[in-house]
């Protein structure tokens, strides 16, 4: 469930960036999206460690 929540957040920030009127806002959403992507990687690594 956590991985799906992170993926949903990635899509959400993508959507916000696409609709943002200001470049600064788009940059912030890109940073947030990148952070969520690192969470997905970390969660997958954790799952692999338990398998």
C-alpha cells in the first residue's frame, strides 16, 4: 500500500506541475516528485530485503 501511495503522490505532483502558472511552482513540484520517487526505490529495497 505504501508503494502505491507514493506512486499516487508522484502522479499528483506531475499533475500540479503541469497546471502550475509559475516556473518556481513547477520546480517545487519537480523536487517533491523526485523525493517521492526515492521513497518508492527505498520501499522496494526494503521489500526485497524481506523476501
